[in-house]
C-alpha cells in the first residue's frame, strides 16, 4: 500500500460520491520530481517528455521548465501542448502518422520528425515541399535495432518489437536522405525506443549500444550524425513502487557516454517515469460480493478509467480512506474474508485492479485510492485517442425504409 500525501487525501475525502471516480494530480510533487530528474541528467542530455503518457495541458505546463521539449505522437497531442501555453520544441514520433497529421505538424513548425517506415519517409518528403516550403525538415529515422528477442521489458525479458525501420536497410535509408533524393529533408541522427519499464543499468546499456550503432553507421557512410534519441521506457515498478528508476546512476552513465561522443547530442523521451508517481485515481467501494471462494470489492469505475493493471498485468498499488458514517438504513457490505479482489464495475476478468489482497473489513462507501496513476491510466489516454474518431454505427435494414447511421 502507498499512503497518499495529506493534500491528496483531504481532497479525495472532500469529494462527494457523485464526483467519484476522480483523477487527482499532485502538481507540487510533479514539479519536485521533474526537477530532481532534470538535476540528475548532464546538461548535454536533452529530455523531451513523451506526451502520450499523460497529455493533460496542466501536466504539460508544470513540466515545461524541466524539459527541453515534448515528444508528441498525434495531432491531438500537439493541440494539448499548444493548450499548455508552453512554447518548446516538439518532436513528432509515433507509428502510422496520417498524411493530414504530418501536413498539419509541418505547418505548425514541429522541430523534428521520427520516421518509422520507408513509406513515411516518402510521404514526409512529398508533404514537406508543399507544407514547409523553403525549410529543411529535420528527420531522425527510428530503427528497430536488435535487442535480444525484441523490446526489452521490465522483467529483463523481451517482447516483440513494435515499430521502426529495418536496421539492415539503414545504409539505403541514410543514402536516400543524403544523396539529394529528398532535398526537403535533413538527416539529423537516429531514434530508437527499445525499452519498456527498464531500470537504469539496463537502460544505460541500451543507450550505449544505440550510440555505438549510430557511430558505426555514420562512419560506414562517411556522414556526420549529430543526434541520438534513445527513447523512453524508464521503469515504474508497480509491484515494488519504492524501487524507483535510479536517475542519478543513469545521469552519471549518460554523462560518461556524452563525454565519449562530444559530437553527439543525446536525447531521452521518458513519459511514465515522469508522471506516474504524481497521479491518483480515487473512487469508492460500491458493493462487496461474497463468491464461493473469494470476496470481491466492486469499485465505482475501474478498468474503464484505470487501464494500467490490465495492460501491465500487475496489481495497482492502493490504499483505503475509511468513511464514516454509513448514511443508509440498509446494512453496509463488508469484506469478511482475510483477502479480497478489487474489481471495477464491469466486473469481468479484464476489470481486475488488485488481486487477492488483504482487505478484511473494507466496506462499501470507503474510499479507495490507487497510486502510480499519473500515466497511461485511461483507455483513451488523455484524449490522445481522439486521433481515432469513434467508429460510427450503421444500421442496415434491407427491405425496410432505408439504412440509418449515427
Ligand atoms: C517512441 C516512444 N517514445 C517514448 C515513449 C514513452 O515511454 P514511457 O512512457 O514508457 O517512458 C513511448 C511509449 O510507448 C514510445 O513509443
């Protein structure tokens, strides 16, 4: 369990049941955390915040003084950065960018583009001529560099990589970007996002290998590459929240790496590890169901708002704020067994927030506060999925008086 700080607790207790669930962000804690991360990093390392982790304009504004820029992956995220009022460079990354988004990003003066496929390269080159005339657009191809078995994960294992160009075609890609084929584009360096929930030592080893690969690529092709973006994926340990990413050790390692490569600007783009700790998802117990072998405390809301337990397959750290008195005339449901599973209102196997935890005495009406809920919490991560408009419904009705859509 993690006990929320007093200000967070007081705010949650002041909310009426109709205001639950709520997300509560501790902006002072966010500022302090971001400042300590920034202080741990050498000056020569740039930090861009990955907006997809939490794109609320208030969060972006608080992070403004501590980051060198924002990494966005959709037009909606660009809107959020604009709403935050912070004027900082913006890198456009992310998979499967649409022509409309690229054109819009070009017109909005986005600083760099991470190119994830050869098709995207052709598309960007074509669009740049029309939407950024007279400007050379900075490009960092994202390479799907080989990590043993795929994307490095928090338990040291690996999963299938998700994105990026084939490194075997790297010489061809850099050739296209330097032989005059695409005069509207300027090859700046390399991007690689290879980690997901990885701690400092392993992350540093990744950074070293990405830099070494980039240096070799440049030497082989007789080029000067100026930038290496080593992505995000710094660990947030939901099972052991006290085990935080060691930014001091990481910063020292990056300082050594930067000193060995004075020609390169190193950039990182963390998301989760910056914002997760400063957000809380607050709700209440609606009911307690007594199954044949287990008690279930049903939480108002659930996975519809707090996706991280399902996507990360972990228990979300939680705590209880007891609420007295029980305002109703009927009996108050209570967890009778020593342990219970906390589910959301969908109450399906996908809607489990915490499994089999000590919860004896937990009652309907008690507030439940989930911590580490400042990143990737919603299924529509902070409206980023506005990028994917809701599919429309089309009701086909052969023989009747026509089809309907809404
Ligand atoms: C390219 C890229 N950069 C940065 C991030 C941020 O990752 P995290 O929030 O784990 O630090 C992601 C997340 O998926 C990503 O795909």
